C-alpha cells in the first residue's frame, strides 16, 4: 500500500526520491508524487498511474532541491487522480501520508469555517491545511506539526516539508510504520525499510506516538506532547538483489521458482533458530499453552487454517484459526494460558496488528510468525519466529506461504515431541521428511507445462472450484484466492465433503473443478467427490501422485502428477501447482501479474 520517502542531504532530491519510490512499487499504488524545496520554495510534481508517468513528467518539467518528500498512493479516499495524489500542499507546507485520518470530515468542516477550502477528496489534504492554519497562528513548524498530529484520529505515517526550511523534515507515526535512515551528511525517511536499499543500513525505527525532527545533523524524537524520547539506531541488512526478476518475466514466477532453494535455506535456519532437537523458548511457550488461536489475513490465514490441523493432530493442543479482521469483533473469554500465533509475511498488516493488540489487551501471549523481521509486529509480539523466505515482491504471496507452512509444521512437530505426543522415532521420521521438501518442491515445479495447459483452459472459465479434504481444504481456499487475485477469474475453495450441501448445484459442463487428492487417508473420499462432479458434466483437474492417478477412475478434464509425499507435508508441495496454475492463467489473460488491480502487497489500513 502507500509508500512514503523523504530525503535531506547534499544531492538532488528528485532522482533519489523517484528511485526509492520504485523500490516500494511492489506494495501497490495508483498515483505518485514528489515535493522539494528549491531556494526555499515548495515545488510539486504529481501523476496518476505508474511511476513512469511521474518520471516522464519530471523529464519534461524537472524540479530541483536537496530536500524533499515523495509518495506512492493506493487510493482510499477519492479516486486515483493527480488532484488526489500526494504530497498535498497548503501554501507553506507539503504533506505525504499513509493510513487513514478518521476525523478528516470534522476537520474539513472546522477549516471551512475559517474560509479554507480543499481541492482533493482525500483525508490527507485536511492535515496539510490544518498545519498551515496553525502556522498562520504564529506556531513554528515543529509546534504546528505537533498540534496537527494531536488533532488527528486514526492511523498515520506523516511526512511534513516546510517552505523556507531547507534543513528540516518532520515525521510522525501512529500505527503506520516509519523508519529514519542515517547517512553521511544526509538523512532519509521511509515507510518501508526496503526503500533504503543501497542508501544506508543504519536506521532508527520510530514507535507509535513518535514525532521525528530530521535535519542534516541527525534525528531528534519527541512524543506528541513534546517530551523527548530516546530511540536507538540499529543496523539492518537490506537485500537489494531480491529487487530483480532474474531471468523471469514477473516477480511472481521468480518467487515460485526459487522455492526449492528458499525452502532448503529456511529449513536450515529454522533448525538453528528453533533448535529442533532441544526445545527452545518458543517451543516451550507453545507446549505450555492451554489453547492456541492462529490468526492472519488472506494467504496467511490459510496457513493458519492448515496449522490448526497440525497443532491438534501432532501436538494434541486445542487450536482454532480465524481471520484477523473478525478476531477483533470476538470477545470470547480467553482460556488461561492462551497463546495467539499471528502469521504475517509483512508484519505490517493493519488487521493482523489490531488482532495482536486485541489479544494482548485481553491478557493472551503472542507469537508472531513473520517474514519481515524488522516489522512493527516483530516489535509488538512477545515472541517472534522468522520464516526466512527472503524479500517477497509480488503481491501474490507464494514462497512466503510455503515458508509459513514450513515454520508452522516444524513448530507443531517440535511441540508434539516436547509434549510427548510424538515419540523419538516418529519425530526423527518427520524431520527426515521435512528435509526432503526442497527436492520435492523441485519435482512439483516440473508440472509447469501441465499447469500452463490447464491454465489455458480455465482462462476461458467464468468460475473455478477448488476442493480438498483435511489440510487440502484450506489449501483449496488458497488455490482459489491465488487464481482470483491475479487472473480475476471467480474462484471458490470448498471442503470436498461440503459439495453436496450446496455448491454441487453450480456444476455443469462449464464448471472447472480442481481437486487436491494426494494418496493418503482422504484420497478415496476426495476422488468419490470428483466422480459426483464428472457425473454432472463438470470438468475435473485431478492433482495426485502416480499411485493415486493409477487407481483414480479415468476421464474428466486433466490430471497433474505430483511427487509422492507424506500426507502431513502435502499442502506445502501441492501449493506449488496451484501457484503455477494461477500464474499461467493470469499471463494468458494478460493481467498485471505482480500488481493486480485494486490490491496492495502490504495492507496497512483496516
Ligand atoms: C496473498 O497472495 C495476498 N496478496 C494476501 O492475501 C496476503 O497474504 C494478506 O494480505 C496478508 O498479508 P501479510 O502476510 O503481509 O500479513
């Protein structure tokens, strides 16, 4: 979602701002803009659409200056247009904003009473006008910024640039992330640490309620009342190499294809972190809990749903899963010793963060299973377990999903062993099988041609159903999400056993159904369900291993051959053909695969 970048230094700001905004493109946006100070005067350039439009505008109409702010906007209040693009300006101040200012209508009405009108439909413009109004009352920039943020309700990361203030940027955060980068005689401000790649690795993460005063000589942090706050610098390693697509046409393809290497590295690192054979504090915390709640959004929530089976079946722990946006509406009394496991690639998803805070307020302990180790969630959770997927750029989550599953199954196995639900022999067997996953993921990738051919057919479909049983049911939900989010084909995931309870009515010769049926305890029943579909003319794509495909009745639409796998780990490997199917369908339909319409990588508003 929206990205903010600020620069204050010795070089021309515009190219630095533009480059940094490019590094945040993956987050999703639909307009962009920058503002700089040239000889003390504010100048702005904004454009709707992709950053190339802004870059072209800057070629035709450049702006100079050694201090500036930039923004990529994902529309919330008002359409994606030049007028609504950030930074917003009110004579002597320009403002870039991430988040939602909930009381902006109230502020608009108040400002209107003073004759101040708005050009845009955005909530952000009100913050700029309010700040200017306070400057007009004789306040200094710092006082005006502080009094502005005191008035705002909702979530925000804000960057302020003031006319005639060549050595000043002010930033404020509440719930939306911001990080300050320290360079040599130059300073940076970013809403996403990846934007600092190649610029600096020395950073200060701002906390909620921080007001940062940035000058070329450094950073001072205050709270919103004006009291000084101490924030420490840290070193981060920002992998800028992940920002390339390699030989692939899209980031999504690159991220699907690097799974064998990434899974191998993740398993190795988890072994070091979680000390599989000697339970560490995380394993102990889970083992000691009386109840587990697994919470996430979208793909991460399906990882949670799969892990629910694992924690119950391997570790004998009562577990339930749910989506973060609904968890906050539940006020069920928490069992004593409830542990909330929050799964998130970004660690910045607003709904997941709210759910984590809701859990903490109610006395539950929290474990965050994260990809971005420097995220807000990593600082707020009691315990953190990294998944080691590396930077994921494509909006559609692929390698992060399989790495989330690896982290969660590893934890469930370790907890099961710790609690005595799994004996040593079984435990070691599971670890051996875990070690085979990178090789099996390579084998799963070899179904690419089959996936491409199946995708050609479903790309003409109005709707596709995905079915499975056990852990293959939440994986069916994930398969459907992946297809709809990047190809825009309607898709639905179902527990195969639920078909007869309603959805079978949808099946006719136009309906394509993807059935996930690895050999194992649910194979026979799932295949019976596919027969019911075929009997009604439905087109079935059966995903199974050689053994399964040999015994399954022939006919239907197509089959895809998966490697034979222990059913426990099947969702990790069967995720791959679903990713390929969605990818090829999207390419076939010519959608913007890495930046699907209306979506953002990191969903930082509720
Ligand atoms: C995945 O393909 C989606 N784009 C989306 O569902 C995503 O998984 C969800 O928004 C959660 O994001 P997070 O893992 O960063 O919290």
